[in-house]
C-alpha cells in the first residue's frame, strides 16, 4: 500500500534517498519534524516483511509527544488500524507499528527491534543512546536511522555530520534558511534584529561554531580541545586514583575517575547509569580497573544522611563494601561552578573513556527566560546534570590538591646567632665575602 504525503520540497531528496543512514542539519521552522514523521509513514507502507517496528525519538518524552504525536495521527490516519494514546503508538492496516519515544528514558526502548528510527534534535540527547541502545536494535532487521536537528556547538551531532560526509552509506543535507526559501527574507531580517549574531547563525544558518547559549563550561571545553588537553592520558603509577561521585536517588549516578599529578588534574574515566544500587557502581569501577583499596572516593556532603529504612547512610554503606570514602566540602552550586572553571586550564581529559562526560560538560547550561529577558539563576536539569555535579565535586577536591608548587623565597637576612660557622661561609662563598671576613 502506498500513501501519498505532501511535504516541503527541501526534504524531497531525503524522502527519495537510497542510503541506509541519513543526517539532516536543518534550520528552525523548516518542517523537519513533519518530514521525518512522514518519512516513517512512507517506509512503513513499503515494508514487505511482517510486524514492522518504527520509532520517533525526541530528547524528552513530553516534548516528543507534543511535537510529533499529533502529526503521526494526522498523516497516518488513512492507514491506522489501532492506536494507543497512553503508550503513543499507532498500528497500520499492514500490522506495522510506529511509536513515539523520549531519549530521557532510553531503557524503555530496550529489548525490541527496529526497522527504522528517527532521532530528532539529536544534539540534545545523551551520545550513548544511539550506540549502546538503538544501534543494536537495528542489526537483525538491517534497520535504517535518521539523525536530524539544529546545531548546538561541536558536539556528538557535529561528529556524526562530519563523519558522514565521505561515507557512501549516508545521505547528508544541510538546510540553511538563506537557501531553502521556506522563510521570507523580510522575516529573516526581522529575526536578525531580535537575535544575537551567534543565535541567528546557529538557529537559521546551521552554524556548528556558534557557542551554546547559557553554557557554563562551553568556552573552557573548547579551549581544552584547542590546547590538546583532550587526548590519550596515561595513568600515573605514583599518584593515587580518586573518584568523585554524584549520588542519585531513584535517578542517575555519575562518577569521574582522576589523579592529581603536580599541578595537573588527569581525568582518566567517566561513566553514568541509573536504576541500579550502589553495589553495581562499585563492581563497575572494579571492572574498569579502578577497584584498588587505595582509591579515594569523594561523595557529596548529603551522603551522610541516614536512610530511614536501613538506618545507615550511603557513605557507611559504601565503606562496608570496602571503599575508602570522604565527603566533599559543602560548597554552593555557584561557587562550585566557579571552582570548576578556574581549575579547567589544569585538567587533561582521557579521550575515549571520558567522551560522554566531556560532552555533558560542554552542554551543561542554564536557560534563557523569555519573560525576564535574562538567563535563569540555576542550571537546567537534564541528562548533563549528574555528570556536571560530579565534576563540580571533583573540582572542589582537586583545587586543593593540584595547587601549583611555589618555591619558598630565600630569606633576606638570617640572624647570625642562628648560624653555625660553616653555614655562615655558605651564605655567599665569594672572594669578596671571604676578604671582608
């Protein structure tokens, strides 16, 4: 069965593509969500195997429902055999299912297979969502994947765009507002008056080089990249291993593993997970090679609060599992962010193991409040928050340990009564000094 769907001409090459993978960098208000929902419907109508499964994934389930669910029901209406408003899926007359998901709860996707998936606003998603969860779901059915969004700095979305340029498996397109003709020149000129040049370049001209608005560490991470401090970092055998934890309750827990070597902070590893007890994180640290009894674990100050059920605090529980634990000094969020910024020039990140954590730091930000015309006072809570909180704890601890060594100044004068005869002659063993004596 073929369903004819009207769409904006800028997306026609995408709809007619033959490649398995696609990445679309698209300006605001160009109709990318509509095009991708229609693309899912298109592919479902031409699938010949039974029980097809397709997914539209947005950064957050609530957001995905708001922007895509109504489109899906509207455009697929002629072929809908059943639908579920609670679980956000439709089933077509051919027996194929298309479902709306949020990347904020990726585990909801696990265990299924996919014939095709759209990841919308991929720049706002945790980078591991695709590699560790979605990509394996495409394997047995040779499913396809589309990444789409507006740039938000040089993050994982940029990496996919860059890597796809010379890969024949990929369809690529960049849709700039100045080229698509979807927004009038007058409206673009008016928008340019109300936006900063960086905002306009990012939102309408698809610039990956515009800074993420409201980012706390964007400039610092960019400078670390320019300076070559995101690279392969070796473990220093003579320095102790340390781990900074952010402990979530019914939420994510994030851990950074680091060493202080002289004035440098060497960040060796970073990982995060959710839905597991503390035993899982202890075992994961050991699996990654950080399970030495000498490793020092730094926990947030509220880890000493006692659980009403067990009567024990989380720090006591971790100590009972064999960890050497201490508490991070209680410093406010703003002061902690300031400490993290000041420390950043001394930090080296181990490329590979810390990539997701570094990406979280790059995207960690506050939001612009349209009503007050100012940025909000506190950070936005999203997938980056736990990594950022754990890194803030790392910075508070490492700031004290990684202070540059300052040579003690030579005394201007030393009382003669405090010197031995030999020390007196060692002060300045010169011919002039000896002659005067």
